[in-house]
């Protein structure tokens, strides 16, 4: 995520018991399992936490062998990731096939791997050197999947920051950045031809952080509020995340992909922040995640796609003490490393036990975004493939005056501009 991307991140299944909802009703929700920390519990100790949350899907930023082995025979679906720094190596078909064999095929069918993400927010990184490698890597990894006969169970795609949008207010005017439409069209053609979803990382938290005096906190936290109306579509929105998602739907339709499935690969809220990070608190994190889960459990789609299943991955399972950036970066977790909840989630974890996380850390499971011994060697001083939410800035050619008026309009709406 970039610090101006105040449109993106996924919420936990952990409030399942709080709302007394069957796990079958929330099977479209997952959780991100980041590992940029040196004090995380063993992956084996994370299994009961995932089960207690009712989560059925887990997204990794690498293909960590300890994690994938620990979740064998659990039925949990996994998304594994190929880091940005490895994409150039995937231009070689042999490298791509070797990567898929050693990081995906060898764990099947015991561990249920259903998707490979190639890179993360590549199109909006400050370092543009990765962009030329993204599309070739997508095709090369998919070709490897096909050559190994895995195409019916493993899809290939790439996550995007909402900074790929040029305009997003009102949602009906959503359109992608002009300088990215060529590349995005190629990616979308790939998604359509391979039946893979379009992934977006969306964090309403950034909207509030950017303009706390203008943005309605209730609107971003799914709390009761007046809501806003899109003047063009006349659709009513009572939360910012759905407005963000629909802006993407409109942008996709503008390129001819109105039926493209959209999954939210990251969303969440920090439980702690620095003095200049308004809204980062235990109370707000609990409200955001619990209200999001409650909304999802109601089988409630967005105004534009009311019947479309919302596949959402909450960020993140644990607080990660080695992430760079502001304090909030290290405090998106639902759990502390000792396996105790960061805040009351209304779930009985007594059968799991607590403590010992720091003493049970596994070198293979902690530390970097790429903990897999089967990953290609990273270049010197290369990125870890798992970007900090606010770790960089994105170059927006010709749009510097947005600052980020990307959501300027919705901010005004959120402040109470309109209501039906």
C-alpha cells in the first residue's frame, strides 16, 4: 500500500462467534498471514487461531514451506505469492515451471493452494523497474501451471493498489489512470482468458487519516450514518469500502470488463499509531473489522453488484514488529505474537491456550516477506515482496495536483454532502 492509497486492506473472520453466524455464511472471507517479524509463533500454533476465527482462506506473500506444511489436511485454501523481486526470473519458462513445482505442486493436494499472486501493487510502486516484468511473469507462471496440469485448481493474478484509479468520485465516474490503461487492459485480458479475479487492496483508514476533519468516521467504520448518494447513479452508500469497490467496478466497465470478478485482497484498520495518525486505535480497529464481518455475514453485496460474493482478505493475522514505516504499520494484526487477541473479538480462545509465541518463533516462519527456502535468490538490497502499507509514494504522472483528490469527492460526500 502507498500512503496516499486511502482506499484499501481485508477484515477478519474472527468475529464469527460474536454474531453467532455459521462459518458457512462467511466462506468468502480470508486473512492475510504476513511474516515480517522475528517473534511470531510457529505456523503450527497459527492453525488453531485460524480455525477459531472461522477463516477458510489464507493469503501469504510468499510460499513459506513451514506454513504450507502446517496447514496440510486442514481444508484451508491458500493464496501464495511470488515477490516483485523474482518476477524478472520468471521470464525463463524453466524457472517458472521450477517455481510452481517447488512452491505449489509439491504441497498439493494435502495443502489446498488455489491461487498464485504475481507481485504486489507493481503498477503503482515508486520503483517502476518491476513493471515491464509483470505481464511476462503472469503468462509464464500460468503457462507453468498449465504444463503441470494444475489450471483447474490454481489461478494466477496480481494485486493492485487503488492508486491505479484516476478518479473515484462519485463511484459511477470511476476510471483508471490514463497512463496505466494499456498495461491494465493487458492484465485484464489475462484475467478474463484465465478466469482469474481482479485483486484490489482497499483501506478506508487512509481516507480518514488524510482528512479526519472532513471524513465521517462513522462512514468509514460501517457505523450507522446518513450515508451518501452517487448523483449520477442515484445509488446510496453507507460505507466507504463499498464506494471504493464500486468505483473499481465502474472503471472495469469502462475498459469493457463489467463482469470481471473483484476480490479485496487486503483491508483492515490499525489498532495503534503515531501522534500524526488519527483514527489508529483499538476501538476503531475493532469497530471496522467487526462491522465489516457483520456486513459480509448479511450476504450484502455492493450497490452496483448486490448479488456478487465479496471475497475479502483481512489484514492481518499478527502484528509484525519488523515492518518499517509509522507505528500503524506494525499494528494491523488481530493477534499479538503471543497469540492473544489485540482486542476483544468476542471469541472463546480458551481451548487454544496463550503465551509462548515469542519462545516458539521459527526462523523459517519469521523475518522476511519471503521465508521460503524454495524461492529464487533475492537480489542484493532487493525488496522483500511484501510492501509496507505506507512504505512508499507512487508516481502519478500529470496528477500531482490530486494530492489525493482521488477520493476528494467522496470525502466531501462523507462529510455529509448528500443524502437521498
